[in-house]
C-alpha cells in the first residue's frame, strides 16, 4: 500500500475517535444498567460512531489502492460510512427529544415520524451508492461525490437543524445559566459537513465523538446541579425534609 499523508491523518483521527468512544462506553456502563431510554439511545450513538470510524478507516486503507479486494472494500466502506452517518443523525434527534419531553408515549410517537426521512436516506444509499448515484469509484479506485450526493446529505441536514432547534428549546426550558446550553455541544457537528466541501482528512467520526462527549459532560453537570438544588431545598427550614 502507498498511503498518503491525508490517509494517515484519517487513520489517526478515526483511531483516536474509537479510543475515546470505547472509554465512554466503559464509563457509562453503570447508566445503561438503569435501562432508561435516553441511556440506550446514548449507547446507540456511541456504537454508531464506532462503526462510522471503522468504515472510514477501511476507505482510507483501500481508496486508490490496487490490492486484491480493494475496490470492494472501498465501496463497502463508503456505503457503511454514509449509512451509519444517517443513523447517527436520527439517533441524536431522538436523544434530544426524549431529554426534552421525558415522556415515553410522546417519544414513541415522534420516533415513528422521524423514521420516515431516515428510512428514505438509507434506501437511497443502499440503492444508489453501489450504482454510483451518490458516491462513485473511478478506474483508479478513487471515490468521488456523484451528482446526486446532495439529496441524502440535505435530508441529514434537516435532522441537524431539528437537533439545534430541540437544543434551543431545552435551554429555554432549563432557564438557568448554570446549566450548560446544549447548542454548545452541537458546534463540533459542523465537522460533519466540512469534508463535503473541502478536500481534507476525514474528521467526522472524531467530531461526532467530541460532540457526544460534550453531551455527556453537560448531562452530568445538569444532574449535579439538580441534586444540589434538591439537597439545598431539603435542608432549608422552609422547604423541610424531602422524601
């Protein structure tokens, strides 16, 4: 293999993302034991990003190479990469929505609605990527964006807009400066779209991993302040002891 500096950088970023994500999986084991919906969604986001990073590493290794199976590896890696990206966009909106409403019935109803566009995206990739409609591979086994690549990307962009909207509503609901505003956690997700416009080392899995880490830190911070408030109210002469 004759990997370029760009490919080496992609492998390094993807490997670092996987390392960070595995650490978060280990760290959040105790939360998953509760069996809550938001904990399961958080775990699903971690696994999805790991799959994205692994598929991106496969592309970095196979793209432009001529070893046996390189072309198939390139196509399969690209297909899985964009499929998992769409799944993550879906999961992050579900996660934020449930954090906002904390109502299982409303969550399940919204989940059904949100599955419509992501199902369309995944069908596009399953049908279009192998046929070169969104991603094409030339005779030298280098992948390129095809003419229709913007269609599923635009739909995923709607999920990103929805996530930002839910984050702003969440911030307004909390209404306190000490609670970290969730829209800050979405800033790293800008990195998801940079590779579509600039030739650069793949950074999407790492940017998503950073975003997830910020989400987790924010949730821990909010839980800490909520516990502090409950303790203060329980110790207050006016509030009395809380059961």
